[in-house]
């Protein structure tokens, strides 16, 4: 398979590359690193990425940021920023990709545990993650030509505990290599419209 | 109680007013009708509304539109429009209202059945509705001073069958008066962080 991985230089993206590269033709893309450059927030940038790489069999997104902070201090602009980045960014990959992937190909997007459980400072993340679940379950019945779409929702990664551990007290962490398996399951399996929760 | 109802002139909003007005001080607001004017997409407009009406005990939103249409034809701008209107509009009511409601007050937002089940043409709606569920469940643990927040998710209303019936074949419709009860349950009860599904 020819597989595009966006956000491939991050902790999770690197693990996905390690999982898939031994048996597939992997193209990496990111804001500042990888085989190609893309800003998912900008649909024209997404279009140019697809133009540059040609038809692919699978698209994996492990990119996107949200606003973390107390709801009481959150501004409308900060909230909108998370919607534009992690949510609409990944949606743009699907809107532009749905006419370009090879028949039977797949999209795999990334959400996270926040929202399945409530977390302090996490309301923007919970909103974006809930949105992605709604998007994936509904897009699965609308996509043409046997295209599939799934969502991977990992708990906190072991490698992220230094940065985010305080937010996730009491939650088990999972190795990035374990989370990466869910992307393999999505891209190499037959499922669609599913949310793969990893490590919780 | 002093209750603000936004979107009070719509089918659902009118039914909510009918349910609550006999026993509460109801203030209605909307884009083009009601006691006060507000454009929820514009956070400054929301701020001016709260300034004008003073502290309230409950805020109810029955407003917001999304994009309906095949995913294959949906543009990024159309998709973003639904996020800005039905999602961020209702979020703005909470972000601005959380410091102004009387202690123990409540927010009640509105989603819908699309996303709990997948529907053709409904991916934008499913995304927005999933986002609202994530928002409400997480905001419930972040809101200060005993403030509560719930989400009402009605199936198609009987009064909307002429306009939307074709989208909802095989789904029972519910009277707007039945859906209105869920807003009473949220505003007049003790629950928080809940999704009240009505008629499905």
C-alpha cells in the first residue's frame, strides 16, 4: 500500500511510521518536517499535498492541537482555534481526499481519551474529540467507492507523561507503539465507522 | 426563575416558551425576533445580550444551523459554517454566561439525533452534535458555583416532517411539546453533564 502519514514527526506519528514502513510505501507530511509540507488548517495546502503525491491507498492523520486551560478563562477565539486545527484540519484531509484515494482506501483520524472521560482544562479537547467521533461514524456511510474511515482514540502516551502527566493522574499510560497498532488495524483491516480506544 | 431562551421563535423554541412561561419569567432572544436580539456566532453580540438582560437563572439555546448535503459535495467553508453557527454559537453562550448566571443556574443546549445514528447528507450535523455532547459532558465538571449544563437531543419534530421528513424515513417523529419537557427537566431539575435523548 501507498500510505500518507500526516504528523509523522510527532511521538505518535513516528511510532505509526515505524509500524507501517517495513511493509508499505510510506509518505510522511507535516507542518515543518517529512517528505512533504502541509498545513491541514488550509484546505488549499491540503489540495496541493494530494496533487503532489498522487493517489494513495491510506491516509493517516496524527496531527492537530487544541486549547488546554480552565473553561473559565477560555475565550471564544481560543475555542475556535482548536476547532480549526485538530477538527477542521483532519476533516479537510477527508473532504479533499475522498475523490482522490484509490477505491477501497481508508482514512484514519486521531482523537483521544478526553471527552470519553471529563478532564479539568479539557473542554475544548472533549469537544473536538466528540466532533471527530460524530464525523467518522457518519462519514463512513457517505464515503464512495468502498472508502473506509476510522478514528483512533488513545489515552495519554508514555512518552507524553512529562508534558501532560499532571492532567492524566490515575489513568494508565500506553506506549506509542501500542497506539500505532490501531492505525495498522484501520488501514490494513476491513472495518469502517469505528472508534478504536487504546489503553483505557 | 428568570430564564433566557435563545431561538424562541422557532418550532422547538416556541414549545419551550409554552412549557416554561406559565411558571417563570421568560426572556426570549433571537436573530430576528424576541424580547432581545442576538447573533450567537458573534461573541460580542452575546456579551451585549447578557449585559442587557442582567443575571439569569437558566439559559436555553434552541438555535443554530448546520450544513446538509452529500459529503462528496461539501466544501471546507460549508463545513466550517456549521461549526461556527450551531456549535460555537452555543459555546459562546456558555463561555460568556458562566460568569454571569446566578449560582446554581443552568445551561441547556440543543443537538439532535443525527450522529447517534448515521444519516445521508448529515455528516456536518453529526460532527456538530458529537461536539456538543463532548462539550457538555466536560463543561459540567469545569463550571463554577454549582452551575449545571445539559444537552437535549431530539429526533425529528412532527412539525418539521414537511421540511425534513425525507431525511428521517423510518424514524418516529416527536411533538415539539414532548421535546420541550427535556428543557424543563434540565432547567428545573438537578442533573448536570447529561444528554437527554427525546423520541428515539
